[in-house]
C-alpha cells in the first residue's frame, strides 16, 4: 500500500502545485489587464486542482471502505499543498475582480 499511497500523494502534490502556479499567473495577467489570459489560467488551474482533489478523495474513499491508508509525512504534505492551492484560488479570484474594477474605474475617469 505504501507505494500506492506515495503515488497518489505525488499525484496530489504535482497537480495542486501546478494549479497554484496557474492561479498566481492569473493574478499577474490580471494585473497587466489581460483578463482573458487570467481566465484561461484560472480554468487551467481549476482542472489541475480537480485532478489533485480527486486523488485525495480516492484516499478518503479507501479509508471509508475499511482499507487503512495510514498516515505519513508525504500525505500531510500533499494535504497541505491541496489546502494551499485552494486558498490561492480564492485569493486569485478576488484579486482578478479587484483588477477588473480598477480598470473600469480608470476607463471611467479617463473618459471624463
């Protein structure tokens, strides 16, 4: 089981790490007014996040069915990365909305 657990943990870590990077890239694109690019990054991030989340859910299902998954440092790290990516998603969504609002306000001011 340990080898299977490690494989699932690395699947979680690699996918949610990619998701977090996409969310950060989305914020940077929004900062420069590229809201379409920001949206694409958010979509790519969400797809990777879901893949990682599904791998995590697989572990939960196994344990719920009576198969002991066991605890390990790598599982703790994987779960920490999962929560971190989710937090970055929320922050990215809020920052993109703020940048959109700033751009609209700047456009309004420049048209006067």
